C-alpha cells in the first residue's frame, strides 16, 4: 500500500515547474481561533502568499486523503468542524487517513506532508517547542524533531510564548536547526518582539535567507531551518500567559490539548488583544515565507 499526498492543481503545477510553494497548516483554522475566525485568518494567509508570487498549499486530511492545496470548500469544512476536527501531528496522519477523519495538521504534521511532497517552505504563527515545567512532564512538541529531519524553512514568530522559549532554543541547537532572525538578533517571543535568546544568525533580505537555505540543504541534507520574524505590532502579556499556563496545568490538561487550551485562555484573559496580534503575524509570516520561496526558486533556476 502506497499513499502519497494529493496535491491541488496549482500546487502540483508549481512543484513540477520548480516554482515557489508555501505550505500552511490547518490547526489554526479548527483549533487556533474562537468563533470560526480561523477561516478568515487562513484565507488572509493564502492571499498574502499569492500576492508575493507563490502558490499556497494549505495542508489537511480530508475524506481519507492527505491533501496539500485545499479548495475553498475544504478549508471551510475545517472552520465549521472546529474542535471536532482531529489535531494531527506527524504520528497521526496515517490513522486519520485510514479512518476517514477530518484532520487539521499541526506544524509537525504539515512538515511531514512537505517532506513527502517536496515543498520547501512553510509559514505559520509560532512553532511548538519545550513546554514550561518540561522537567516534570517531558512535554516537548513533536514539531521540533520533524523540523530537524525535514528540508523545509519554517517562517514563524519564534516558538509560542506559552512555552519555555530558552529551553526550546537550546533544543533547536542540539537538533542542529539554524534559528535565523529576520532583521533581529534575538528569537521573538511570538506576541512580543524582544526578550528572547540570541539567534544563530541575522538575515536582512529574502534573497539572503534563500541562499542560506539552499547551501544548508546541500551541507546538511534533510535538516530544516527556522526563520523567526518579530511580530509587528507586538504585545507584552507575560503575566497573562503565566496565569493561563498555571490554570491549564491545575486542570490536568496534557498532551496535544495543552496548547489550544492555553491559547484560548490567553485570548480570554487578554480581552481579545492576543487574537489581533496572532492574526496579523500569521499573515505577515506567510508573506515572508512566500518572498523567500520566490527568491529560492530564482536561485535554483539561475
């Protein structure tokens, strides 16, 4: 039995021609925003990718198929399903497809599909990482090992600030993943631009980022890269985040349910301010991923 991702027509054509393609996840559609707002966020991200000259490949599991390049109707299904859609990491893809469930892919799940499809760039809000209190729980997102073994550049605003960001940066170093700062010397803290650990290198243009990615893949084969773009505008809500993490921990939430539970509470406690920052940074990161993808396609063709 052989299963390959089903590519949308525009995605398949772009990949065949060596053109720029940017993968986008679907957990933000089903699990990332209240009241179905994730659909508008995903549509805005796709629009920004197209405006920058690349093809969006939003990834999800639909009707037993792993898809890269969802139709508008398929994307709307994820918004309508909300929490009833499975949250699908790399480990969950096969079971979700065989069982015919609707599966919203995480960054890690999306990376696995990128690896199988030949997509080199992914835009998202923030990656998963090492959770606060990890010494007691060993709660570490599978996004990180997937990034370490997938030749993809992930453009995000760093790791989600609900995590232990310094510990996440240390693990990324251990895994050999370059953390590049987009015109910043420190890793952004998702909602906040400043205050994170140092990045491994600063890049100032899409062309420079594309050249680094191309050479990195020559030297390191299947290893990924993280390009961290500071949110603009940012928001300093660390006390709110700490309170949300503490509450969710007291409620005994664990595993894949932790991140959506904490983010939902952060949205509530920040009175919606976090949602607006999140919406903007997702679209901005998708646009930057597209700019680098376009530059990389030009680099490869030259």
